[in-house]
């Protein structure tokens, strides 16, 4: 543990991870909270489901780009200031979306709204690296990533209830109100952890930034990391994008019951996270932990193929496809945190660039998954099956190219 990390008390560390987790949930909910309203919004604006899905795709692509620069911005501005500014912009865009009268306006605002989630996602992990000791990182990172679990687990339920009693515009208005609360909490309680701001400002050069990306991107281990985690992200985001159309329109399930199903699926990550933490305490290597997620991926592919041939039995078909979505989240919990920590350890001198580039590329995978599932001219359930198999096989294939020593 270095001297800087010794400056933080246990009570502050507990408070900090709680705040960062809540911030991650609050900002990531911008992806999930309005998913139950997608069919309603498509009808109101007179657009196709594929066009309406662009509200997710644009957001994810914007995140992917912002991941590349927000870490470096926090190097020269400070971690806390970067998060505060990013959240403020997100708050303004969230309220503007609630008053928008066209899909085109929403798509533009979604690009800027993504700054909050990108800032929290990247800068929080840099804060964690600076505040917590090396032996705490995997556990704390896994705990932080619970924000990604809570968002798809709870946000669609909240969105569905708001939709039932009000309308989709109030989904964004209420989201904006909560963002304001946590923005104030962030200002009051988070301490600046970047002690080298002046040094970063003096040394900042665009050429150095590009060189850092080049050093990270040319590393073959990094490429394998990207494709392993990217395949799981693409698979799940394809499910997120098309699931409301499948359950609500194809299977004729109400938005409320759909949100319950989505919550059940999303909590697969929570269970996987708990199991991953248990294996970590039992001294399982990162390679073996990721291998569990890959084995689950193989099971998902087998189940997806079986469900495709059993589509005539609607009840059995729904159970299999829902279980497949649940297992996808479970597998992600075993794959994502070890790779996140692995990247930080593999590139200690270029951690901002490595974290940003990994996040950017995995969210590009997510955006491609979101786009491709809507582009397929099939029933929603069939589109989900095809994309699940395709993207899961990518993760499996690239895992076969790594060895246990690569994750040391």
C-alpha cells in the first residue's frame, strides 16, 4: 500500500465505494429505465422499432467515444471535478429529452447525456485504483460493478411503473431529479484522489496520449481481453435492446410483468458476482474464474439452439430464452471484473488509456449488438437467439487463445 492510500480511512473507503456504486447505478440507468417505453415511444413518434432502438445505440456509441478521453480529462482537471461537470451536463440533457417532440432531438441529446455515465464509469475506476490497495482491487471493483447489476435489475421496473401511472416523459423527469440529488452528494462527500494534477497538466501532449493508446492497442493480450469481454457485452446489449419487443409485442406480456422478468434476468449478474467473490477468496486464479463464465457461454449457445427448434411450444420457448438471458448475465459477472483488473495491472504506466480503451471497445461491441439485433429481419425472439449465439462464440473463441499465465 502506497503513502497516498494510507491517507484514506476505512470509513471513508466504505463511504466512497457506496457513493461510486450509487452514481454508477444512477447514470447507467439512463440505458435501462426507458426500455419498457420503447414500443410506446416508437408509436408516438411514428418510427419503426429499429429506428427507436437508435436511442440506445447512439447512447452506447457516445459512451464508447467518451471512454477514450474522459480518463485523460480527469488527469488534468481532477477526478472529482470531471465527474461533477459530466453529471451536470447529463442532468441538463435528461430534462431536455423529457420535453423533446421528435426522435431526432432525442438522439442528439442522448449523445451528450452519455457523458455522465462515461465519466462515472471510467473516472470511478481510476479513483478506486488510487484509493484502495492492490489486494483490495478485485473485491472493490466487483462491488463497484454491482451498479451495472442494479441498473438493469431495478431501473426497468421503475420505468414500467412510471409508464403505467404517468407517461414516458416522466421517466426522464424523475431520473433528472434523482441525478440532481446524487450530484450534490458527489460535490459534498467525494475527495480528490488525483495528487498529480499539475504534473499531468505540464506533461500533457496529444502525441503522448495517442502513443499511450498505440502501446495498449498493439498488445496482443489486450486484444484478447477486448474480444472476450466484448462478446459478452454485445450479447447482453442485443438482449436489452430487443427484449421489450419480444416480451411485450411478440409474447403479449404487460410492461409491468416484463419489468419483473428483466429484473430476474439482471440479478443473474448479482448472483454471479457473489460467486465470483467467493472463488476469489478461495484463491481461484482470474483465468479459472473467467473460465467459469466461458463454460456458461457454451451452455447458453446449446440452450439457444435447442430453443430455436422448440419455438412451437411457446411456454417452453419463453422459459429457455429467459433462462439464456439470465445465464448471459451470470457469465458476464465471471468475465468482466477479472479482465478489468487485469488491464489495470498489465498497463500501470498507461492505466487511464488502457481503462478508457477497453471500455470504449467493449461498448462498441455493445452498440454493434444493439444495432445488429434490430437490423435482422426476423421475429424479436429469433433475432435474440441468433445474436446470442454469434457474440457468445466470439468470447469462447478468443478465450481459447489465452493461457493461465496471461492472467497472472
